[in-house]
C-alpha cells in the first residue's frame, strides 16, 4: 500500500474514532460528581487559577498530576477571551466548563490513533499500522473514557508519544531522541504517576541503541554509552520538577497524598469504602483478563491482542521486542494493584492494539494464511465495531441518574424522605438537580439527613 493511500485510510479511521469520542460530551453534565476522578481534576484546575498553594493543600490533590489541569486552564482562558467569563454558579456555564474539559480528553484520545499507527508501522509496515489504529479507534474503553476529564487518557497519549520517541532512540541512539524521550516521559508522569512503567521500555531501547559497544574494550566507550543512557533520565527529572513545582514546594503533602490515595489502597494496606467491591476478589491479576480487557475491548480483540504479544516476542526483531515490552511492563506494574478499576486498562489496551495489528498484518501477508487471516481480521474488526456501536447507545440517552432525578421530582410529594446510598452515584435531588453549585460537595459522606427543596 502506498504512503498516500495509507494516510487517507488513516484519516478516515481517525475521523471515525474522533466522532465516537466527541459525541455528546455534555452527557450527564453539569453533575460532575457522577465521576469522582473527573470531579477532582475539574476542582484542582479551578483551584490552580487561584493559587498553586490552595490547590496543593486541597484534599487528594496529588492523587493525580496537574498537566491536564494546566491545559484545561489554558483552554478556559482562550474561551473566556473569545466568548465570556465562565461563572461556575451558572448552570449553562457549568456545562460549558465540563465540555471544554472533556473535549481535552477526546482530543488526546483521538490523537492517540495516528500515534498507534506510527508505532505499529515501524514494527511491521503500514497495514499493521492501519489495523492497530482501527482496533484502537473502536475500543470501547477508550471511547468511554475520552468522554470524561480523567487523567488516564492524557497519560496514555503521552506514553504512546514516549513509545514513538524511544523507538527512534533505539534506531539512532541520538541525543535529540533521548531528550525528546525524557520530556515526553515526564509529561506522562505529570498526568498520572503510573506512567513510570515506561522506564522499562526506555531502558530496553537504550540497550538496543546502535551506539552500544560491541566489545568489552575500550572501557571509555562503555562509559560514554552509560552516560548517554542517563540523558532521558535527567531530562525527565528536570522536566517533571519544572512543570510540577508543587511536588517539591509541598513535598510533605505530596507524600501524604501518594501514600493515602495510591500506595496504601492499591497494595491492600487499607480498605476504604471506594474499594469495597474488590473485597475478597479471588485473583486481581486474573480479573484483568476475565473482566477489564473482556469488557474494555471485547473478547475477540482481547484474544487476538494477547496472542499478538507472544507473536511480537517470537518475531525477535528490535522493534517487535520493544513493542512487546510496553504491555508486559505495564501489566507488571499496574497488574499488582488490589483494586483493578477498569480505567486502569486504558494504557494496556492502547499497547495491545499494536500487538493485535502486527499479528493480523503478518498473517494476512503470509500466502499460506492469507485467506483465513483476512476473514479472521474482518471478523475481529466487525465484532469490535458492533460492540462500539452498541455502547454508543449509552451516550445517545439521558444519564440514568438524571432520568431518575426527573422522575423523582415529578412523582414524589413534597417532604418525601428518600434513602440514598453514600456515593457519587445518587440521582441529583433537591437543589443539586436544578441549582447545582460547582464548589459544593454533594457526595453523602456517611449517614445524615439533609433537606432538599424541590
């Protein structure tokens, strides 16, 4: 396939993926407590406009990195310059603010599609790139989370950017590629700390560098090679500290948030209420394959992509081994959690899209396997597309919590007592429904009674 034709097909794939990601970004707005992670990102971004100190000292701020918040504030600044100031006590402005933030995730999610194409193309040609892009564009979990301002999509975008940069580093060993790798790696970490897993592929890429000495002597050559390997490390550290100065300015708060919100809950040190549904889970690692990938990308694509990882290892080329390192390294880090939320599979699915695309492309090009491989690839694409189309019905309809709130307001007599679950998933009743206050916490933290006027 010619480069021009491949890019035209890629444009169509990206447009389809973008349409799925940008569709009805106002779904469920302005009730931003519906998605707790989105709630903290929006609140953190708004606080950063006041002062870094207020943001850093707010509850759970360092649970996530601030890069998406910075970008959202930039988008808000542009919008207010072109339109009008956003007042977060005005219903329509709250919706606008949420859509601006969600559009950021949808943009990162869409931009990831050509990135995956570029990565897979370097491994096994343009057909592999197009198939990988198609698989990712139709992956349900990526479609879902591109509709919310959480940090997983943005982190994954920068992880894919790091992946592309480190492949160039493995090919040329140039200082420029090492610096770019370090900068993109830091950007991923400033979105979410889980991106630290990319340190393993970076190390493997440096090992594959053509500048690595081929003999034990002279020792000076090895010293230069080791020092060159520290370039992405130093670059990422400097970039991280410059772009996130709050980490060292409020280091004790940073450590506290990381310990109480990340390490202790995910290693089983504590069991907060928001992890209750994972209690007595027989095998958290197995749960990734029986639940997260199964529902996040569909059974057909899951089977092909996991087989693709084995295929990459069997290929034994440097690009293929690097491509296999990424999902393996991610699962080694993220798979150890005792709380396998489905959004944690977002980086995993992006990496597995590459392995699936390479496997399918290699088999289609094999004369012995061409026909069954082509049929199988079309079936996987068809099943994945059908799943994505079915899932989009969620965003075509009113959020169930909003629909329930409308029903309650219409049917319940004034003064009726309503028993609610202490979580963010309650229907917005009372003033929360018709006069939402962006700065108010509507989550019911424990048993209490509150009167809401309809």
